[in-house]
C-alpha cells in the first residue's frame, strides 16, 4: 500500500487581549467589510512568505 502525504495541520490561535482593543479591531474589520479571522489569516500568510508582519 502506498503512503499518502498527511494533510496540512491547522492551528487554532488564542490571544489574550483587552476588550476595548478587541472591540475596536472588530469595528475596523466590519467597516472594511472583512471578518476578523480573514485579517489574521492574511497577516499569517504575509509573515510566512516574508518573515515580517
């Protein structure tokens, strides 16, 4: 039987931030029409590609 490569592992990230910061982040995302998780995914992709945020 041939071995199949494993699927990429997904990681769920938890952050501890204060409520006013979170609320302002969500408002900024909503005003641009993005969901907050989309912003985080884009930042992670940019960090993986370039090594910078």
